[in-house]
């Protein structure tokens, strides 16, 4: 027999990581929100673990970079996220010994 609100039982609270959107609420990808920002225009942000793997450094080192404001990041509530485009610009600004520099005298 089914449990939950259908048979008069209590509804359990949403579990961690589950969506808080009620069933039956239409959610459209790319739909323009009330403030004029569409979900498709926002960059896909990545977490600390993804950045540490991409850079080949520890998550601890990424957290140090964040604490010392050495790496571009975005705070979303208490979470730290990174814009991949900003990270690529940050990396490009720190490159040394590029192909263009070879053969040039300082």
C-alpha cells in the first residue's frame, strides 16, 4: 500500500540534494525569469574538486588560493564556485615560456 499524503500519512521532508520544487510546478530550461536573466545565459560554474583536478593540485591548495584571493571565484551562499572562462583567463595571464616567447630576446 502507498504511503505519504495519499493515504493520510505525514509527508517526509526533502532529502539533502533533492529539489525543493513542488511536483506539478512547470520548470522550463532557458525560460526568462522575472528579473530578465535566462538560465541559458548563466555560465556553468564548477566546484573546488573540479578545479583541483583540472589544475593538478590539491583541493587544499585551491582553498588557499581562494583565501588569499589569488584565483577568481564566486560565492554562492556558503559555497565556492568557479567560472571556467574566468579560470582560463587567469591561467593565460600566468603562462610563461609560451611558444610566442621562444626566440625573443628579453
